[in-house]
């Protein structure tokens, strides 16, 4: 028996919903095979392989919306699922802003140029997967005698297809693969404390994945570097964010630059479009059209054409990311930024978020810092998106006279995100990707650093 493709499933769902009286509807389907191999201390700890198919249906009638999902595609069950969704929409509360995208905004190009699928992942054997994870952990364990334990190494892959159709004539799908590798190493400190560090690589294709031995050595080096970490005094000094931490900072800012945050009144960026908020060194974009990147896609969760959106240009806030619903609420237009799960309504968010690099080498940023903190770990969730107040636990390294002096633990940094962006005085050339987010080293000229 030939399995129905995701594209056929979404088309069938839309046709059925329309025949049952839905004024507008769209269906989103995801079919994938996921595999995970985990190794710990050289032995296989976990082998998982799972195949799934699921579909979400959104029905909009008279502004009344219902979203339901299913993984049962037998004829009777599927027909009942569609009928139930249409019935639920009829009894939900109306919302004047609910609706599908306008036809002219729907995508017309496919995914061929985006390089979202790698056949090499499909044919990667179990032995090859095991060897990648095992060699990654082995490289970490053999890096230094002070690496005494491991939380293991894991290699995960996903092979699948995404499909979307709506009652305005849009129907499209694209295949997609992903592969990720991670490991965590533990080192023994003199006082018996364990210092742990991890590293990862996540890509669309196998050729872009970080070499497993290199990844293992990075994790081990980061653990060893934290040996002897101590608290520091409270003072205001420059704070340098390494690329991974800068990527997390960019993610916090991007979360405030969405239509959802705007209409809920939960962003410090409200009313500030066109305003010079950040340093001229700050350039942040969201670009789902980049080939082979983790967040790339030909269309968003509503079928709108993917496009590059600028969030900050030379420090000036350029605008918010919208899906259709939040755009209508704010009298704006969709930016093709809808994210979608099979069981949820679309919500705007970034796809490939990039804090664009500068021209300064990362080592020169450190060398140019008389005294300050290099942040290599962030802990906690001390960020208020409405006010911009920012306070996070951190780990990293104290800098004295342009050089690393000692590792720091149990510290805290605090400030306000607006002033932090305005005080960016150095941006590195070392752009690094972490899944679907990329950033270089950045320096903020002044923040409060305190011991905990």
C-alpha cells in the first residue's frame, strides 16, 4: 500500500473542510523520520528511531477559528476529524483579524535553490552514526587528564517533508533534513567541584557538520578552562559576549521585535520603529532565503513567500516581524515570518537570525580591553521584554590589561537592553552559526558585573 504524501494529505483536508462549509481553511503537515544515537564512556547508551506523520487543520468561518491536529489518516477517522474542526470553528469566539494571507502574498517559488535536503543523511548507516558520536566523546575524554567524566555524545538526524495547502489555491511542499552533534565534558577542580562544558553543531547537511573530534576537543577545552574559577568584585566594566552568547542576546532582542509582542504590549521596542536605538555597529537581520541553513524555507507557516527582513540597520530599529494575524491587528503587512506547528496557530518569529559581523578580530577586542569580563555562559532568565531590564547569571573570564587573567564563576551582569545595544562599541569578524542563529563576538562598553 502506497502511503499518502503530506502534500496529498493537506490538499484532501482543505477540500473536505471546504465541502463541510469552512469559509477559509489551511492545513499543515509534517512527515519525518528521526534518529538519535547516544554514546557515554564509549558505550552505546541510547538508540532511538521514530517515524511520524501529523497534520494540523485551521478553519476560519465568520472570523471564528479552530485548530485541531491528527495522526490518524484512515478514511473514517480523517473525515470525522475535519468535520469536528469545522464544527468547533462555528462555536468559537469571533475575531475580526483572523484570516488567511492575501493571494498575492503567497509563495510561487519552490525550495530547489535552498539546499534543504541532503541525501547523504538518508543513507548514513547505524555504524557510521555510532562512530561519529563515539569519536566525538573520545576526543573530549582524551583531550586532558583533568577531563574525568562525560555526559556523553549524541548524534541526531531528521529526514522529512513539510506541506501546506489552503482554500485560496496554495499547495506546496518541500523535503528537509537536519543533523546535529553534541557532547558534554566534565573536569575536576582542586576543591572537588565539577566543571562541565558542552558544544554542539546543527546543520542541514552532513558536509557542514563540525568535525566530531574538533567538537569534542572544544567541549573539553571549555571545561578545562573553567578550572579554578572564582568570584569577582562588583564594578562597572566592559562586557564581551562570545559568539554563542551574542547569539542568545540577539534572540532576546528578536523576541521583542515580533508582532505578537507588539500587540500584547510586551516589548520595549513599541513605538520605536525608525528610531536610532543601538550603536551604528549593530546590524541584525532575519533571512530564511539563505541556502542550506537550519531556518531556511521557501514559504512561512501560512504559505507567504520567505523574504529577508531587517530588524536593525546601523543601530536604527527597522521594524517588527509579522504573520498575517498580528499584521492586521497592528495595521501592517505580513513579513512572511509565521512559525507553525501542527497543533498551534501561526505566530511570528525569526527563521535565520543574524547579528551581522564587523571588521575587528575577536582577539583584538580582548586585547583592547583594559579590564572587563568575557562571557562564555549565561544562566537564568532575568530579562523583562517589556521594560528591557536585563540581569543574568554568567560564567566566563576576567580580562586584565588586554589578556585573560582568570576564569569567573557565580557572577551576574545587569543593565537595560536599550542601553546595552547603544553601548556596543566593538563587533567581531568571527561570525559563527548555532543552529538557526548566528553572531560574532561583541563588546558592550559598560555593564554592572557583580559577584553572587
